[in-house]
């Protein structure tokens, strides 16, 4: 009996050891599978991060080009304003000089009139002196009185002659001054003419630059207009940018990144049609450079938490498109990208407070190929800069 119990105990422990060994083997397999899956996910995330960095670099280059273009435009406007102010100053200076010249001419006219009056008085005094001399010869009794009067008249005559001489000198000086002023006015008018020509050239350069910048935005406007016409009134897009927006309340539960079952039907109807028009219409597709699926959150929680959540939501929408339209995988790889924006671009009320419901959204945007137009504008601006 004891031997039988001993055998049973041995069999029990052997079976128990086998069971534990099997469990340990299964546990090792599970741990290995988890490690492999983790490594694969890290590799995928690294690939996605590299792609995002490339897209961010391309976007920063485009923004840098636009910033440079705006700087050139601001310099042209600044020069135009400076030229206008200088022209106004020259016009005011010419007006002031003309006023002073007219005043000098009036003074000369008054001086000439005064000279004529003094000359007339001198002539009368000379006639009176001649009469007195005749009286002196006729009457010796009044000789002393006549002599005194003659001395007075001689002094007055001398003073009048001196005054007339000084007046003639002043007249010559004023004439010289007027001549110099006329030459200054002529030089100022000549400078104003040159400035007007420079001003006209600046205006022409500014108009040409405006036309080239308008060409940059004209492509976008044309694409948005055609996209709106193709989609009709059933799908609402941003009339200025052509972007398509979905509320996260419709697509995801609070704090989650898995699409709701009801959201897939809405994405198939709206987003599928939107992407199809962008990539199937030849007149639109020729201008499309990139289509970005952007995830946005409100400011509840930390920035990094929301950055991760918004990125996962954008990837969820992209995964849906790949699964829903498997035949367009190659086209999607060329044009589609996903990006998480956290709460970097919130939707605000008029009082600048955040609209938290509206901020939670998915936006699909497209970027226009404008490299050639931007390069043409930069070449034009650089050429004008070298000429200066």
C-alpha cells in the first residue's frame, strides 16, 4: 500500500514538473513574441518619424522662401514711401523758393519806385538851386541867405546821390540773388524730375512683383474653385484653402484613437470622394504636391500627450484609407502623409478663448506645387537687387 502511494506521489511530481516546464516554454514564447512585435513597432515608428522630419523640412523651406519674398516686397514698399516723402519735400521747397522770389521781385519794384521818386525830387532841387543862384546874382543883399540855402540843397543833393548809388548797388545784388535762386529752382526741378523717374520705376517694379505674387496664389484659387465645383454642395470645404474638416467627436471617443464604427461610413462618403477628386481630376492633380491628414486636439492635458494622441488619430484615418481603397496604395504613398499637431492650432471664439469642441478635429489639407513660380519670383527680385 505504501509503495503504491509512493509511486503515485512520484508520478504526480513528474506530471507537475512537465506541466511547469510546458508553462515556462509558453511564457518564453509569449515574451519573445512581445519583444519581436515591440522591435517591429519601433522600426515602423522610426520610419514614420523620418518621413515626418522630411515633410517638416520641406515645409520650412517653403515658408523660408515665402518669408524672403515678403521681405523683398516690404523693402519695395518702404522705398516707394520714402520716394513719395522726398518728392513731397522737394515740392514744398520749390513752392517756398517761388514765394520768396515773388517777394523779392515785389521789394525790387518798390525800391525802383522809391528811386524814381528820389530822382524826381533831386531834379526839382537842382532846378530850385539854379533859381537861387540866379537870385544871388540879382541881389547881393540876400547873398548870405541864399548861400545858406544853397549849402543845404547841396547836402541834400549829395545825400540823394549817395542813396541812389546805394539803391543801384542793392538792385544789382538783388538781381544776382534772384538769378542764383532761379538756378537753384532749376536744379531742384531737375532733381525732382529724376526722382519722379525713379519713383515711376519703383511703381513699375512693385506692380510686376504684385502680378507675380498673384500668380502664386492664383493657382491655389483655381484649384479650390474647381474642387468645390466637382464636390458640389454635398461636401463643405474651406472656401479659401480647400481644406476638409471632421469633428473628432464624430470620429473618436474622448481620449481614444480608434475610429468609431459609425465614423467609417462618414469617411467613406466624404473623405473618399474628396481624395478621389484631388487625385483623379487631371486638372487638379497636376498642381497637387502633398495631401496631409492633420490631427488636432484641445488644450486639455499636456502638449506631448495630445501630440501622441493627435498623431495616432491622423494615422488611424490614413489606415482606414489604405484599407478602404487598396488599389490606390501607390498613389497614397506618393501624395498622402499624416501629422499630429496637438493643440498648436486651436479654434478660438471672437473673445480669443478656445472653443474646445471645435479644436478637436481632423483636417485634410493639400499643398500646391509652386516651386517654379516661387523660383521665377526670386530670380526677378535678385535681378532687380543686382541692378541697384
